[in-house]
C-alpha cells in the first residue's frame, strides 16, 4: 500500500458476496499490516452485509455507508484507516489490472470512477 494519494491500494473480489470475499481480504491485510478491527463499505454494492463477521479468529465490525461502491475502508488498530479501490467482480482483466495499478501508485489522485473506466 502506498499510503500517499487517494487510495492505499486496490481489491478485486470474485463476487459481491461479502461473507465469502471479505474474510480473505482481512486475513491477507492482517498478515502484512496487523490486526484489522473494522471495515466500512457501501451496503448497496454487496449481498447480505452483516454488522460483523469472523476472520482470522477475530470479530470484525462492519460499518455501512451508501454512495461509494468502488471503495472500501479498512481500520487497523483504532485510528489507522486505509482506503482501497474495489474493482467490481466481472471487470475485464486488462481494465482491472490498470485500475489496481493506478490505485496502488504512490501519490495517486485519480478518482475511482476514472480508474475503473480503463
């Protein structure tokens, strides 16, 4: 993760099923960055969003918001927030690769909508 710019990285889930996709993301981020305690996502972009879920033997709180289906926020500890671009499932692989590279670039300032245009 670059930690400079709009996005701190990107994620390309295989489906919109949050219970199937999110535990793997939390496990991967936790292995590299430490304990993840909260995730914020657009509830309209995902199927069956719970208030919390189990991942890595921990209960992760999920906050809901509307209007930004192309992002997910991840909180490590109590105040360390990461913002990830979410590449929608089914996106063309070339477009997905370009969007993820752009979101992960140091000092990125391109919006989610622009990154996902390809």
